[in-house]
C-alpha cells in the first residue's frame, strides 16, 4: 500500500469512528423528531382546511383554528372551548361550529404526541426567565477565558 492509499484508508476509518458523521450509515436508537414539529403543525392546519373546504365559512373556521393552534396543543381540553368561543364571537352558525368541533376531534384521533414534539426540554426555566425578568437580579458569572487568566481592566490597553 503506498502513502496515498494509506492516508485515504486512514481518513475513511476516522470518518466512520467519528460519532458526528452519521451519513445514514451509523444507526442510533433514538430518532430525532424535533425538526419535524413545524411540518406536523402545518400538516394539521392543512388537514383542517381541507376538511372544512365545503363550508361557506371555511376561511373563518381555518383562521380561528390557526389562531388557537398557535398557542394551544390539539390535545388541550380547552381547545374546542376556545374554538367554539372564537367562532361564535364572529357570528358563525352553530351547525358550522359543531362541524368544526367534530373535525377537530377527528384530527385529535389521527394525531398523537403533538405535545412531545418541538418543545425545548427546559421550557419551564425559559418561561420563568422571560416572564419574571424584571424581578430578577442578575448573577455575575466570570467569563470563560479558555483556561487562562481573565484580563484585568488595567491590563487592557
């Protein structure tokens, strides 16, 4: 084996040993699903719009669904209540509201695990930081300097 062939073989071996180089060859037990949240959210909106397309109030139904789905999961027990309130406030007839609620229930049956996809694992801490930011006193942390001593203000010129 000449020098070039040896380098090529070594490079390929290093590539396969690197755990970050997935290339579809190295299989992991845990499936990455967080990047699919937006596609699933859009798919639910699309399915709702398709099922309400025959209604003369289709745009109002779809708009109300989109508004409520932007801050509630489909599995949330208050989702149908919020949808009914929103639609009745805009003057949609009761029979159309009931059809929309039935469509919502059918989407719930099709879609499970919406709640488990796409949310940051530390969502409670993030919410706490963002909602109580003005009551919080900042904590000083020394900056990471790469292991060396941090420069002092009088040393910087």
